């Protein structure tokens, strides 16, 4: 039987095995995940109106490692921290105003991106199949860019939004997707191997 991209069985790659851990372990993972997301937000290249950060790398990696449910919860928790005033958003920014401003679409896309990548990782798009892991990360980045650009277009128009909110981030999305896939492959249990039919 030929190899297939999707498998409906239990998660096939979860080096952290969070789905098998206690609620306390999972809560701790959420806290650590929000710290990782916050640190990634500080790695920034300032641009207007949307800065380049390592946020999408962190969001897709959290999704892939935590699975779609806990990944989305972790990312949402990080965004709530930012909304209530913790300096965890891009460049240490904080406040609810960022969620209704030009970059709001990217922020609201993050939990969806984490869930998408996590869902794909649970079905074999993971470090054991590095090209599929790369594709999952790339899809996540694309979803973030599309949703963020659509939101940005409300503020500055479609043409300007594509010019300043989509096109400059394509190369970065490719590089961060490759780095994410390589990170998954490098983790224990993540090296590519032949898949049994």
C-alpha cells in the first residue's frame, strides 16, 4: 500500500507526549509555550506597517509540538496576555489596541495557524516526514499572511496591503518554514524514517 499524506489514527508524532500527560503538565506546557512565543516576538526587524518577527516560526512550532488543541490554547493564552498588558507581542508591545489595529488580522490568525499545523502534524506532516513538515509550516505561514493581509486591506486598501503586508514576508515564510521543519526533524523521535503501509 502506498504512503498517504493523511492518517486518521492517533497522533503519530508528539515528542513531548503532552496528550498523555496530566492536566498539571499540560498547564505547565501552556506557560512555557507562552514564554517561548513572547521571546520569539522580541526577535524583530522593524517595518511599517507590519514588522518581521519570529512569531510565525514559534506559532507553527508550538502547533506541531503541542497538537492542534493544546497548541491553539497556548497561542490564545499568549494573545490574552498581550491584550491585558503583558509586553509579549512584537518588540515587547502590549495592549488591546493592537488587536483592532492594522496588525490585528495576523494576531487573530495565530491560533488558527497553530491549530492547522498541529492537526497536520498529528496526521503525519511532522519531523518523520520532513517535506510534509515543511509543507505544513508553509501552509501555516500562508494562512497567516492571507488573513493578516485581508485585515490590513481594510486600513490601507488591497493593493497597499499586498505590497506591504504580504509580499515582503514570502521569503521569510519560506525560511521560517524550513527552520521549523528542521527543528522538528532534529528533536528526539523526529528523524525521518520509512513509513510502514
